[in-house]
C-alpha cells in the first residue's frame, strides 16, 4: 500500500514538510510505502474548466498537476499539507488541487487527510477547505484525536507542540487502519453500490 503526501508550501523545508515527515515515520513503521511531493515555487495556473483533461486524461498545462494526478491514481491514501495564508490554504496549492481533482478519476475510497500549520490562528478554516476536496470525491477522511494542525514559525518549532505531533501520529495510524480495512472489504466483495452522478441544473 502507498500514501502520497503533498507539501503545499513553497518552503520545501518548513513546518508542513516536517509535519509530513512525522506522519511518514509512522507509515514506515507500519510497512506502508510513501512519497512526499513538494509543489515548489513556480507559478501554478488555476483550472479554466475547458474539460480537455476528460478527453486526454491529463491537463493541457504540462506541469506538476499532471504528475500529482498520475501518482494519486496509484495511491491508497492522500495527505495534503498547507500553511495558513489569511485563514486559507496556499493559493498555488488550491490552483493545483482544483485541476488534480477535476481531472482525476477512480478516487473513490482512497483515504484522505489534510494537515495545516500556522504561527497562531486560521488553521481551522484552512483545514475545512482542504477536506472538501475529499468529501466531493467519495474519499473517506481519516480522523485523529484533534484537528490536524501544528503550530510554529520554523520547522523545528513544531516539536514543541506536543499535542500537534501526537495528532499527526494518531492520524497516520488511523489512515493505515482505514486503508487496510477498505482493502479487506474490497477483497471480500463488500464494496458499496456505485451510482451514476446526478447533476442538477436549476436554470431552465
């Protein structure tokens, strides 16, 4: 089994990267493969709704969004990490996620989780926005014993947030449990019935 971890911060060695490493240690101990991808500092364009990806299988913009979408298809779990920007996720990350989730298929029952970091406030609203990508995609969200947030200005600061570190460790263990449980269910043909999506247009 494999988990894809996305560092949605332009800082490759900041608080989010360190938080993902905390989770990665748990995955490693549980014999779960993982990969951390960092979005980098290059501009990431948003989705323009052209739907060309529905025909070609990838976005016409040849950038990191296609790489993430391809790797997500092969993963059993997906962790999205973002710093807090004005009580919201990083704008470049949101642009990438809009395109990844628009083009991706077969996300049903991949286990999702998001983590956020901030110096002080804005974490809850950021966390809420990230989870909505999972909820609309039939992806179960892994729980923890608190909301998945870590605090600090520098990477080393997060280890002073003992509750935050424990939250991430519990989150990683719960992801492993859910992924294994879902696989066990699939192996025993306990899949829920899938239905065709109904899309209502209120304008007649």
